[in-house]
């Protein structure tokens, strides 16, 4: 049996997936750190150990993501936009719109019935529509990033932020704390601001029926609900939404191999 390795080096976390041509055999996630070469080797080894394989068992390796160019062990690199399209199509064949929420960037991707990208829009330099905004709020409120989604669902009076910029929102959040706003209301307000930015990206890319959310942001139920409210739709979420691009890279590697 042939096995394929996909490695996604993100700005915050790195992911690896081993794919056998039909299904995921193993996956791993670790912080990206400052040395992407070492991170790629470590994440690949973690996935191989989980699958009970060695590099000799891997037919082809593909890298994607923010630090893909630094992955020396890869046979090829592919764009993260294409990887997300292919990965989500494998998981949810009916999806035509992908929303990826990463640590630094968020993307709205439109795909066709074969998982090929037909259009995409990303949030460029502003972190207001990405996970960075939530990290800022988490630090100010001294609330764990993994718990803020559930906390926001307790909100009854979400704070309205006058800015969509993560930098200016930091000082605004401090002011709201001083005014007595509850943590859950501040977090809910932050998530509403992020959702509004993301909805704008989706509108620009062109919303098509069948939508899925990927990336670390997809693990935040409060943010997902805010996005659904902004778009007026229900979205799907993969079992592990952070590995979608790595899965796509592994699938692309398998397709390349089959053409040889």
C-alpha cells in the first residue's frame, strides 16, 4: 500500500497528515515555533510514529502553508488555498465555500464540484478577522484561549466594538473592562467583530451553498455561531478542523504520484 505525507506549516501551529489514497491514517499537531525546518521534521516523525510507518513507507511528501518553503523533506510544495479546497472536498464533497480561520490570516475560498479553487479572498495585513484578535482578548481578560468560545455563549449583552482593528480593539477592550463590562460580553463582542470581517470576505469571494469552517477558529463554537448569524447559514466543521490543509497536501501528493 502507498502512503503520502502532507505537512502544513502555519504561523501558529504545524500539522502533518498521512494519507493512504483513501483515508487518513494518522495526524499530528504541534506549535510551529521559530525553526520551520526542525518543526517539519518533528511533526512528520510524530505522524509516522502514530501510523507505525517510516519514511521508507512514504511514496511522496508535499508541504503547504506559511512556512512551506522551509520544509526540506518535502518532494514538492503546494499552495494552502489549493490544499484547503482539496482537503475539504475529500471530507465534505457538497461544500462549495470554505472559511479558514488561522492565527494570522483568515480566508474565504470558493471551490467547484471537484474541489478546485475558483476564487478566494484573504484578510491581508489586518489581524482583525483572524485568531490574533481572539488571542489579544484572551490575554487582556486572562482567560484561556481554549475556553473563550464557551464563555462567549453565556453573554447576554455583547459589547459593540467601534473598531475592527485588533490593535485599536485592545485599548477599547481595556476601557470596557474599566467600565464594568463582563468578560463574556467582551469576548462575544470580539467574536461578532471577527465574524463581520469574515462575512465580508465570504461576500467578496462569492458565497455558494454548502459552507465549512476550518482552522483553529473552527474549534471556537462561539465564533462559529457568530459567523452563522452574520451569514444567515449553517456551516459544517470537520472532526479536526486544523488538519484540512495538510490533508489536502497529502491528497495532492497522491494524485501526483498516480499520474507518474
